[in-house]
């Protein structure tokens, strides 16, 4: 992935995610009549995905409800931190003509292909998915 593609992906994802969360918190206009509210996968399959509740967890964080955020989905805190850090690094790189995010992305890619890293992460994601199902999220 090129630098421009990576930065475009990060910025576009940030903007889409921000709009999604904003309209979950402040549904107005045509959003009220939008047929899908909440998790797209759960609306289609009637079964929560491993990340179900992440948007709600982020909204709870913005409202200062840290315990409710963690109980809804601990991935919300991790997602928000990754988003804020990634966007901050993109802005830094663009302002100072650096390649910090590209370098970090390549290091993360190298690290995440190791079994002792990706297997525990997959296990934690499965445990989170089971917990989401148990809570009937």
C-alpha cells in the first residue's frame, strides 16, 4: 500500500466513522428514516459480529460513561485510541513531510504475521464475540 493510499484510507475511515457515530448520537432528517440503525452485520444476519457495540462504546466514552463503555464492548476504547493516534500521526506527517505512519504500519504488518501475536488476538476477538452473544448485544 502506498503512502497516499494509506493516508486516504485512514482519513476516509475517520470521516465515515465520525459521521456514523454522530448520526447514531444525533439522528436527524433522513437518518431517522434510514432502515439500518446500529450494527450493519447484526441488521442483516440477526447475529452480532465480534465488534458489535463498538460504536455505542465510543459514544459512551464521549459521554464520560467509561464503565458502560467497557461493558458494552472493550474494543471501543482500543478503536478510539487507534483512530485518534492514527489521525494525529497523519496530520503530523502531512505538516512536517514525514513518513511516520508508513513506517509504523510496516512494523505492525511485520509483527502481526507472527503466530504468537495474531493467535492471542484472534482468541481475544472470539472471546469478545462470545461475550457479545451472551449479553445479547
